C-alpha cells in the first residue's frame, strides 16, 4: 500500500489566494483526519470524517477553512482567502475507524502564504 | 481542559545507549496511548501503542510502559541509533473524547556519535 498520499507537497501562495490541499487515504480506511502543525501550537486536529461524513469540525479555525470528502478515496481542505497566519504544515491521516485506533499520516503539505 | 504533555522537550543520548522519553497525561479516562516518531520534513510515523489494560508492551527495540496510577507513559529505545533522531510524540484517547487522539507537544531526541 502506498500509504496516505497528499498533494501538493509544497505550496507557496500570496495572501488572498485560494489554496486547495488534497488527500487520498489508505484504501479500506473509513476515517480521515486533517491536522495542522506549527511550532507554536503543535499538532491540531482541524476536522475528521467517518464514512465520508464530517463528524467534528470544531478545530477548523474559521469560515475561511472548509473540507470535503466526496468519496472514500479523496478529501480536500480549502482555504479561501488565505492569510500569512495560515502558513503551516497540513497533515492528512486515516484509520480504520475513528475509535482511537492507529492513525496513519501522510507526508504533509508545507504551505507558505506570503 | 484535559491535555497530554511531555516532561522534557529535548533529549540527547550517545549512540548505542538506551533512550527514555517520558509523557504525562491528565485525563484519567484515557484508555489508549500511542507513540509517534516524526523525522524532519516527514509526517508522524506510528511506533507502538498500548491499551490501558496493559502496563508494558514491547516492539522491535522499543518498549512502552504505562503507569496509570501516576498517569505516566514512557517510550524506551534500546541501543539508540542515529536514525532514531527525531521528534517523538505521545498521544492518548478515550471513549469520552469520541476516540480523537490528543497529542503531546513532542520531545526532540538527538543521537550523538
């Protein structure tokens, strides 16, 4: 298995632009998680899906952030408009179920908003 | 609120020595614990996990110890190698948290030649 796949690996954009991050979970996993990692805050859970349905989005910073999971093999995290404070590494992880079981992380997308 | 924290932000060990990374948690309802290793520029990688009905679990060169009485978790790495240099995170979950993982702040392990 290729593991969790994320794209792009690096993204540099200007403030105000729309950013779309993509994730393909491990085949057969039915839970998907989006995290943000910064030096100041560490790893923060933004949102997670179970069977393609958003379960908890309380970690999403504000309305500029949105996430979708149209099918079991694809999810997007969108930031519109982007701001410099959104600069971070964004990780996607998946697991067989959300029940505290092992989450497998992707390589992350390094986002820099100028 | 409930949180997971680490005692030591940095740890340096000589190659070949054993490493011990500690983690304290505050949620007494936590019943699942996991250690991740994150190398520079990569995502967290699963190392080992343990459930609250156990106090010790061993993997290849790694051992996790759980002391529920003092809410303490540790990761022991035997014969530390340069490739072990990374940030190590502990995480915990409970049924009360809808099984979401709560991550600690991480410990930077540096292996000295």
